C-alpha cells in the first residue's frame, strides 16, 4: 500500500495550493438510505476535480533539471487540468494529450490554464500510448494519472481530510477508473483505521478494474463506453491493482442509467453539479449495490464536477420524462382552421402546460390534408399524465407518446 508518511508529506506539499473541500452530511440521502452519508465535494476543487492533488505533488517533487524539460500527461480532462495548473505554478511547460472525444469544457479549461493540448486517440488508453512516445521524443517527464507513488499519495490526502472531520467512518465509497484515487485513499484509510470498509465503484461500461478485482489478476477490456468519462479506462493497471487487492474490501458496478439518475438526484436534492465519475458512489448507494447496516457512517467521494453542459442537458431532459414531469405526444390532425384549438382545449381541460409545439405538414408519412403535431407538456407525475391521456381519448384524438 501507499506509505502513510508519504501521504502526510503530500498533504504538507499541497496545503496552501489546493482547496480543502467540504465534507458535509447529506440529510436527504441519509434519510432514504437510513444511514449517515457524508459527501466529500471534490467537485468544488480549484480545477473542479481531485486530480490536482496528485499532479501538484508529483511536479513539486521533480528536480530542477526535470522541471526545465517540461511535463507531459495523458488525460480525459481532469488530470489534464490538474497538471496544467500545477505546471503553471512551478513555471513548467506542460503538454497534455487528450482523447479526441474529450468534452469541450475540459479541453478549453486545460488550454486556459496555459497547457498545450494535443488531441489523439479514441479513448484514454490510446491517448496514453501517444503521450508516452511524445514524452520520450521531447525529453519531458511523463506525469502518470495513477501509476505513480507521488500522484497516489496526493490523492490519498482526501482520506486524511475526511477522517480528520469524521474519524469514525464505517465505509468509504470511491470511484474507480485507473485506480490512483482508490490506491491513495484506501491505503490511507486502512493505515489510520483498519476497520473502515473501502468500497470501489466502477462504471459498467469500463469493467477492467472491476473484473481484475473479482478475478484477482489483471483483466483488460477491449473497449469502453460510459458517460463517466473520468473513469473510462480500458486496461487495468497492475500497479494500482496490487494496492486495491491489498486495501479494498469490495468493488461494485453501476451502469449509465444509474449514473445519470445519481447526477440528477444530486442536482435536484443536494444542489450539487457532478460529472459521471463523481456520481458513481451516490449511484451505488441509491441502487443498494452493497450491504450496509442501519445507521452506518458512509463517506462518499464526489470526485469531480466537470460535466459537459450538453450531457447535463440530456440527463435532465431524460430524467424529466422518466419521472413523468415531461410528456411528449404526437397527434395527427386534419389541417384546417380550429383543429389545433380543439386539441389545446383538451389539454387545457387536463391542466397540462404546453411548453413547445411543432407543426409538420410535409412528412411523406402523412396523408394529404393532414398535419402531425408534436407537443411537449409539463406534467405533475404519472397520475397527471393518465389524466392527460384520458382527456385526449375522450376528445377522439389518436396519439402516440414518446419515451
């Protein structure tokens, strides 16, 4: 495991630069799980994610010759920004290799921090391979996002902060991608209090580390696909796997639907914006992915908040439809004056609020003289939608509903 003294030294190094993020009780989440849930809000970190801790600690420990030669990193976004801001602090040139599909928010954020950004590869692992070659060709130091003892020690400072505030935690829930975060956090937790249960949470669409943990040996994936881009790592690291097998009690998986639900829950109920990776511990709690006793004290790390606004919009819109707060219907009408008024009167009688109407006369699927009306409605739940459906049927309208 990562030596506790290294983690303590890392805390001395990063203090004064990184933000000591809140570790606060989440009353509503605690109530529905019948536990005490505390959220470590690394989404409020200076770069919007925890990665800056490890990056800063690594660059701080480079000798002067290495600093002059610059640093290179591969990242889907959060490690990139952590390396960029840390390199700028020390006056070190930083080049970041990011996957071509990296969210625009993270690419722009990294450039704004002074780093050069090169887009290469379809995922982190392809970007990583390019970055290794680039670093060797340019004589720069490669700052690994997880296979580095200084990086892991930096991430472990999160656990020191959590345990300093709530010393008697029973469980720690940690997102898992490459394994750098959980290596540092689990190592710290187990050396401070061996009774703490550390649970890793991975995305079902990036199963390498989960499968490796279950099989007790390295098990790589052929591809990854998940909205949790921060933990979308294709291959399992033997370095971090060794830490995980030694210090982690269990690992669970959550799928994209569960992650999206957790993002929306945190946004609505906790007023917190998190990215997919950061929502995985809450998804595991909401979906009861592991057994925990009533009244248990659970610490969950919200690892980052750098979610692409377009992705957030999709999650919100889908969430409103799934929770029966938005209803989209398609109705075919005879295209004549007053036809639309009759339809809207039927909707008004059901108390539905129209937020959008699309009128299509030209689809080849329509008969001549017909029009397809697509209406988006605000509704107040399933019973209200049933009322809308009944009003339309009573009005003689044939319609389909989009889900």
